[in-house]
C-alpha cells in the first residue's frame, strides 16, 4: 500500500495529481490547502465512497503543483484533466467553452462597452482536429469551418476590442465585475439607447445604486466614463498596482483637502480592489508557447522548475535536481552569477534532444551561443511582462518545495544508515520481489529509489527461466527464484549498464537473505567489489529488517520508522504483481 507522508505536501493552494504504478495519471484535483485536501484521502473512513476506495488503492505516487490562488488551480486542473483524461475524473464537469470579458467599442459605437462572451479556445479546436484526423480531408475542412462559425470575430476582425480571461465560471466573473463597478462605475443600462439617440435621458436604475457614473443623464463626461472603463481593463489585465496607486493618490488628495468623506470612499474602494484582486497566471488568450524555467539554489543542491506552456495553457511542471553545486568545483567562471551558470548547464543538456522548437524564458543571463549549437532553441529571453515574472516566481516557489521534500528524504536516508549500521548513505536502493502462482508464471521485479524517490525508468522485470526452480516437493521455490534474479542483476554487464546499488532489499525473511548471501560469496571470487554492497531483507508480517552482522549472525531492526524501505518493498510487490498478471492474462487469451 502507498505510504502517504503529509510532510511532503505543501499547505499552499494548487493542484494534486495521483498516479498509478505505471506513472499514469488517475486523478487530478484542486485545493485551497493541498496538505489538508490530500491528507483527507488517507483518513480511515468506512463510509468512504466505493469509487474513492478504488482510487486510493490505485495511488502509487503523488505530485503537486502550487499556485498563487484557488482560481489558478481551477484553470490548471481543467487543463490537466483535458490533456490526460484521468480515469477517476470522468464525472468532473468541464465546459467546452470559457468565459471572456470583452472590452472596447466597435466601428459604429460611440462609447466603450464591457460584456461577457463565451469563446472556444484554440486548444480545444486543435484537440478536436487531432481526434478526428482519421476523417477524410473534406469532412475535416467542413468541421474547421463549423468551429470557426461558433467563435466570435477575432482581434483582427474586431480591432477595437480586447479580451480578458478565461474564467471557468460566468457566475464568478459576474461577481468580479459587479464588485469592480462599485469602484469604477460603468454599468449604464441605457448606454445602447443613448448611443442610438444622443438626447438626454433620465438616469438609469444603476445610477441610483452607484454602478453607473451618470453617462446616460449627462452627470459625467465621456472622458470620465472612458477612464472608468480603462481602469476596469487595467484591473483585468493584472495591472492592480497601477490601479491601487491611482486610488491611493486620490485618497491622499482628498485627505489633504480635509474632504474626509470622499477620502473614506476611496479607502473603501481600495479595500474592494484588494479583496477581489485575483490575477490569473496559468492561462493566456494570446496562445503563446514558452518554457518558463526557474531555479532555486540551496547549499550544494539546486532545483530547476520547468513550466511547459503550450498555446497559452500551462500543461504541467517538472522538477530537476542538480547535484554538486559548489562554486569551487562546478563553476569555471568565477565572475558570473552561480545560478546563471547552472541555468546554462541545464538548458544546454536538457534541450539537447528536443524535437520541437521552443522559446525559453528565464530570469538569468544565458550565453546565446547555446542557440547556435541547438537550432531547436528559438529564443532565450528574460521575462518581459508581469505574467512571465509571476510565473518565474511561482516556479521558484515550486522548486523550494521540491527541495524541502528531498531534504526530508535525506533525513530518512540518514536514519536508514544509522539504524542499519551501513557504511554510507544509501543513495541508490534496489528492492527485489518474486511473484508466482504455484510456481507458474514466476517473475521477479526490481524497483529502484534514488535519493529516497522512485526512479521508475530504472525498474526492471525478470521472467524466471530455470523451470527446475519453480517447484520443490510441490511447493514453489521462491529462494532459488530470488537467487536467479540476483545472479542476473549482479552480472558484469548489468552492473556496468545499470550501475551499482548502495543497498539491496529483499522482500522476505531470513531464508531469502541467507540464499543471496551465499550467492554473493560465490560471485565475489570473480568480482571483489560485490562485498561493498549492503544487503538486508524485510519481512512484511512483523515489519522487521534482517541485517547481516558477519560472523555474529543477524540483527533484527524494526522497520516502522524506515518508511522508505517499506515503500520500496510495497512498490516491488506491486510492480511484480503487475507483470505476473500480464503474463497470466496473455496465456489465457491464446
């Protein structure tokens, strides 16, 4: 069973991703407090829904992406679900269109107007085209034309309009606009009538509740009305700082004139703006594709956070740990900023085999000659707007959380070293398990943890070859099967290709440990380095670790606090069972 540790989960708002044993995303959710929400899935509750039981049982790994607000998490959750189709998210409501705020005036309009529209995103159109790529070309062209007809005119066709969003809920954006109108009144109910017949009208209802500035009854000038609309656009565009500076200056101006009543009104407006200020960083309407790369250095460790933005949508994030980050050892250029050199090394290596052209945004100076070496890197720039700067900061926040998570694992690895009396910290741990049914379909599994975290690309499966090992006196000979798996693993070829483990964990008890110890003694005659491999076995029933003590026999250590060992053991069992079931089904489908 998956060993959940709440210390690894941040308390910030964001998105949590549950993955199964094959690293396939099975569920994506959002939360105002990630730690609280994710922890709730692992509270023992017999009344929990059956579907939730199934989902929790399928969890093999948890990933989190922190955001600045719950609304950002909502947009990101929608994007991730759309792109990954997790099997436990089938009941999630996901509208086919997003809401946008449209501001401006058309060719024949006298006054700017603010309205809400629903517009299908370009990404959804692309998804439909991809899904239907088997349709004949003529039919696909008809589909494209029909989709275009569902969209309002674009920016080039409506040059006087700007779009802000998207917003997942029309109710939410109506609420935001309603609050903004209390600060910058613009909601005139008679604006269209006034546009058509430019004569004086009686005040509209909104004028009396202070949501219309009085443009309908000539109580305010056109310039004053347009200034209000401009401030609404600035707010929706994320220029909250400019809006607050304007309001603060007005409050100070009237306060200096001792007009405290008006100053108090501006003070209240500032409170409203700060309350509803909710900038959105995870979606853009301009459909840009960039990689936002952030870095955070801590002691001799650094973490790179990579946000992949395609067509304006933040599809997900990846974290990379950079080791041996010591100025005197890693860096040749002492005059350059440490993070700049690290970023340059990361970009030059990570994008070496990329198949698509990519634009990179990072906060550090990077040598442009990298683009001459790798033609797929189209540009490397510093953030040019507030949106990109905010994503850089958000990336640093996620990098810090990732490093903290690894520091916790570092402490656990230290504990394993001390409790098992190892000669070094076990940075690479391998665990082995045997699965079979009465000796048939016998398989072995190898799972790998590096620095306390699963390295799933290094997992290996073994099909037991020696049929004589499968049954002894009618019983499956698990010990001999384990010996075969370890003999194949510790061959010179595999040691060279897969690397050397610091610690080998066997799923079993004293018999498994004794069998493999004899094997290593035999193999040591050809390779003396094998004596440097630490070996233990972990019995599941009592959660006890058998640690060999040389001539002094075996020492028993309680494994309840050594959760990494229990986690890798459970993972080896689950990984092996998966391979066993695959062979079993394959046999009966013949």
